[in-house]
C-alpha cells in the first residue's frame, strides 16, 4: 500500500477496480481544513484521464510494473504482434490498447510495461524521437528552403507529418512522437536533386 506521501509521477495504482497511472499530483494544505492531494490519473487500459482528490494520508494499492524491451513484428486480425528481445517469447495486443503505433515500423523497438504479479501487458512506450524514411511526398524543387513553408509527407510507418519543401521521397527524417512534428532531416535520398 502507498500513502499520499509516496505519490510520484508514473506511479501505478489500483483505484476503482482499475489500474491507473499518476500523471501529475499536487499536495495542497489550505488555511482551513485538512490537507489533500490533487491528482491527474490516466487509465492504463483505455487511456481516459480524470482528476481526483485524495485526503492526506489516504492509502492506495500500488502496482509493481516491469519494463521489457520488445520488437514490433506485424499486425493481423488478431492484433499487434510483439517479440521479447531477451526471451524471444511472442504475444499480441489489441490495437486500441496501444498508443503511437503510427510511428513504429515493422521490426522497430519498443518497451512494454508489464504488471509484475500477473505478467499482464499494460502499456507500450515508444521512443520520444524516431527516424523514418519518407515514402510519399510531392517532389522538392531546386531552390526550396527550410523557411519557405511545408508539405505533407507519408513515412514508412504510415504516419503523415508536415515537412519542409526541400524534403524528398527517400530522405530519412527525425520526428517527435510526443508532438508528431518534423524535427530534422537525418539523411538524403541517394538520388536527391
């Protein structure tokens, strides 16, 4: 059991018969009345968020989690298939339980959080930045500059992001998975103009 003094960002708790991750918390001691803790919680299974207030000293059941490295293999009618890179064990997750898959290509590395006592997969963490090849965009024109605007580009993982006009098909770009925005060109296509 964890008390409100143990609250921290990323803490996993069982509350209202579900598993929740603590996104944010704030201890409040008003002039009158007892102290309390305001929290922002995110449901691990369906991703919904809510605000809740706990009395100071309240006890909640803490869930121990383990992060394990996995490789994304493929998607089919049964879900998204992953392989543990240490044990080579494979399993699948339903697509609605996974956030950010548009930035993960087949063969890409991800970390998956498991509940330690039941070995149940809870959430997938993708890297904050990924490098992906542009597979479809309008051709660049000689003289296009970085300050000249942007155009949509489809990446090898299937995501679409806005990129500068000078980006061509075959270029590898770095994208933030947190914001979904282009950051920089990593390398150019071998036949770039």
